[in-house]
C-alpha cells in the first residue's frame, strides 16, 4: 500500500485523552491517548511515553499500521 492510500482526515478520527494517576502517590504517570478510526471502528491506544504528544504519536503510528493491515485483508 502506498502512503496516499493510508491517508485519512481528522474528521475520521476520534481522540480521547485521560489522566492516569498512581493511586498511592497521586502522581500523574502519563496521559494515555485513544484514537478511534470512525469508519472502521479500529482503536489504537498510546501510553507509557510520558507525554500526551508522544502518546498520540505512538497511537497514530499504530492506527496507521492497523488500517493498512485492515485494508490489505479487505482486498483479499
């Protein structure tokens, strides 16, 4: 698949962010990000990177790979 086939618009993505706190210390560990590709229902979560931006980038990379796999399977 080429890059153009993997492009999607921001309108097709739902972004959810939440705070994850350590119960004992009340310290924010990271800001997990969940991306949902609305047309396919595919969901990717980025967490553990320490910042919302890094977690969103991780989730976006994962979502692009999942979407490529989905489209490849659909073509078969």
